[in-house]
């Protein structure tokens, strides 16, 4: 079984300068927000592929059954948080 802390660590180690906020407690279904400067100039599909790459084969083998993602550059994240205040 994998934990949200494990997923956070894998993503943050795999994407330089990233911040991952992972939720989910059932051990296989997770939601995540990932903020990374490496997402600049990449479309959403490319960003998600970058995140999935940090997880290795855990998605294919079913260790992680589902991971719903929202990805942002640091600038997009800052703008998102300003809009919510």
C-alpha cells in the first residue's frame, strides 16, 4: 500500500523545485495539486505525464489505482490563490 506522503515525496524528488499537495486515505485513490517551475511552456497533458513519470510503474501495476491531478506553474498557483482571497 502507498500513502499520500509516499506520493508527495516521489513527486517532489522527481520534479526539481516542485510542491505536491496530495489527498486521499483509502490507499489507492488520490487527488493532487502539483506546482512546479518545470511546467512552464508545457501543456496540461505534458505536465501530467511529467508527474506520472515520477511515480514509476506504480500507476501501471495498480499500486496507485487513480490519481486526479491539477498542475500549475508557480505563477499560475500564485494567481489562483490571489483570486480565492
